[in-house]
C-alpha cells in the first residue's frame, strides 16, 4: 500500500466522517451516509477505456469530474436543499485533485 492510496481513500472516508461529525453533529450519521453516497459520481469511470488507469487524473477527464461539473457542485452548495450533496461531491473532487498531485 502506498502513501497515495492512504491519502486518497483516507480523504474519501475519514475526512467526510470528521466533517459530518464536526459540522452536522445532530445528524452526522445521515450526513456521512450522504457523503459516502456521493461516491457514486465515480460511475462515470465506466465510460472510460480502460475503466481504471492508476496514472490517469480523474479531474478534467471524466464527465462528472469535469470543470463544468465542479462549477455546478459549487453552485449547488449555495442552496440549502442540495448543500450536503454538493459538499460531498466537492470533497470527492478535492480527494481526486490531491490524488492527481501525488
């Protein structure tokens, strides 16, 4: 297991758990579940050939990881009804950006 692996998956699971607990304490379990559900955004990897390439940066390559999609996630974070989903998606994109830098 590499340091990149631990950073990537730690950021996908541990950081959302901490954010859910610190900022949504009364309903942290539900918020954490929503954060985990936003990982379904990775279904767009199924459109790529090969599906998994450890050297490929997801950001800017896959449709739901595009800069337009990320801009939409920022817009959605301003609305109360979509805020938690948008935060989960943005955390996911941040994890992928960190992965691209390592």
